[in-house]
C-alpha cells in the first residue's frame, strides 16, 4: 500500500469517471470517488465512478450514505481478496464483494442496504475464531470441499490460498439460491474490476513468487441518482415513508413483534452506543494492549 499515492482521474464524461487510486488506502480514495459521483449527479441527474488500483475501502454503506445529504440515492460496491467459492467449486475465487444502496425517506429513517454477497463476511469467521466458537453449518467449506465449522482452519486455508472458502449468499449449490449470491458477487467484480481495468477474481491481492503479496489493485464502483431527476423529492420521500410503513405494519410471523427495514437496527445501535459506549471483548482488549505496547503508545479505555 502506498502512503502518499498519486490519485488521478483517468477518464471523465459529464456523468462518469474512472479513477486510478495509485495503490493508496481505500477509504480516502472511496470518499473522493463518491463525492465526484454525487457532484456529477447534481449536474447530470446521475453519476457513476469506477476505481482501480485501490485497497480495502472499509464499510460499503458509508459511501452510499454520503449521497443522502444531496437528496440522492447512493450506490457503493467493491471487490476484494478471493475468499468466496463459486457455486459447484471448492476454492475461493471471488471476494465477499459487498453491495450497498441508500435511499432517503421522509419521517422514517433512510433505507440502507449494506450486504456481503457471501453468506457472511470474513470478519464473522475471525470473530468466531477469536471467541473459540464453531462456525454455523453452511458458512464455509474446507480445501476438500467438505462443510467445516473450524474457523481457524478455514482462515488459514484462505490465508495460504490452499482451497476452501466462504460460501456465496444462499449457501452451497442451487437449492437455496447459492447461485444467486454467486451471480451478485460476479456482478460486483464486473463493475468494480473489469469495468475499471483493476483486479478481479483471484487477480485481486495476487501473490507472487514465494507467496509474497503483490499490489492489491482492488476495484470499487460508486453511483448517485438525483431523485428530482426522476420525480419531485417530496413525493419520493412520502412514497418511501408509505412503503416502509406498509412493510412494518404487515402481518408478523408467530412469536415476532417487529419487522425491520434495512439499516434500522444499525441506526438504533448507533444511538445506543453513543449513549452507553462500545463494549469490547476481553480478547480484543488484550490485542489492543499488545499493539499499544509494541508501538509504545498509551491505551486509554473506559472500564466502568
């Protein structure tokens, strides 16, 4: 990763652009690209920006949410290191390739979809490994193609690229729609990698001789749609409120008291954490203490 990358707009039209991230950190490159997409949407009604030669950009939803303040629908997606097994395969070739879409409402909270195109993101495997818990059945397969609940084994096989990996959204095979998650992941790779001229599939974070990591060449894709280019904003907001309320008022399954809209749990969790702080697992605290000691930095944690 380049600390001071030369980020360049390679090609541009009134509604589109291609950015080369210069091998830099994904987050600042992503913010710049999304701002450009929003700017183009304000002028042309829609703006789309593809990015190549970047790195992990963090939370997909962060960039989609950026569009809300400009009365736009935001779109964000990115490819990633090969971790996900294609349907009928037994080796991770695609990334968890997240997709996010955010749309404003009126009195209701905005709709914010932020999802991996795999059953779970890699972070879930790391969490289960840290907590010394077995993975739920149907999340991952090992290098032989067998279902596995051993988080440490799967993570090691992925790190060494020995085979195995996380299953696509829907799970193994086609019976529960695993081929649909596979298709969504491939779509993200096409828009983020092929369209941008960046890496795709196992060309993202490739390994060279001796297993040495080569430049990541991660690709992203951002979009913004100006709502007023389609219909009056107040009408759209009112319709969004109506849509959300129809869903939330619809019949509940037995034993359930509430239907959620995408993003709603996260908005509520943010409010809770701002009031009461963020709880940390003891293993995470130990890891942070070790890093702080290695870097000779103070570690200040509230521990009521």
